[in-house]
C-alpha cells in the first residue's frame, strides 16, 4: 500500500540516499555477475508506481505491487533508489513476482535479498491489517523460506531491512525464483505489505 504523502523530513533522506548507495556499492565484492535482471527493482521509467504489474525483468503473476522510493514513501531502500511492496494497492493486490534464470544442473547458487515490512499502516490503518509482515520465497515452485517482521512500534520511515541468504542446487537448466506476499487476501486486499529489494543470484564458486 502506497500512501502518497511527502513530509519535509523525507526530503533529507532523499538527499543522503546517493551517499548510502555509494557506500553499499563499495562493500560489494566484485565476483560473479548477478543472474537476476533488475535485482534493484527499478521501474521502467523514473517515479513511484502504485498497483502496477510492470516490473522490468520480472513477472507479476498474481496481484499487483507498489514500486516505491524514499521521495514518495519516506522509507529508504535497501539498495539503489527503489524497492517493492509486495502487497500493492487497491483490490486483489496480494502479489507474487517471479523471474526465471538460466542455471547449470548440479551447480550451487546463492540467492540473497533484502526483506522488510511496511510500517505505515500505523498512520493509515485498514481493517484487519496485520502488523506482522511476511513473505514466502520459492525456488522452482518449492518453498525455500518464509520471512517475517513485526512492524508494530517501528518508525513509519523504517523498513527494518534485513538481508537474507538461500543456497540452492539447480536441478534444471532454468530456475524460477519467486517471492509471494503473505499479507492480505481477496476479501481484505488493501493492507501494507512485505518489502523486497536487491535480489541477487550468483553461482557459488569453490576457492
Ligand atoms: Ca532497490
């Protein structure tokens, strides 16, 4: 759910974001290119999106997403400029997004991503919205993990980003990576959801 509001303090966040991005980049070891297209979750053109199914490189196979930046939400991304709320806006907004990558059979891969929770239900309460934001991750349709975060009492500008890692062995020449919101339902669609950012898959190399 993307409330469109822009308190002045958020503009300060927007100013420091480029610096944060540079610092994050400096910490990335320069090995194996990311197999995920648009792991930074950027929209097709600049600007936030509410209730979209267009995320370049990804298939939104259920629901819709919000593509958010610090300017429109006040919440800083884990990486780059944008991130995604996997429970979008409006009706039927509980999203599943996926991307299929080429993989080598028998090769081990490392999937890493940032997970957080939308705390802004505290300012814009919807009936039956849960303070606990959760997301499931699937690798080729098999559940690989469920992640959750308690947002009650969190600052409404804090996504509580935590980076997670999943190791998997490829069983076929293509592997589908899927992220599914566990917040909301058809009967209660308009809630604030789990956040996702900075998705990376690289082969694990022995050293
Ligand atoms: Ca991003």
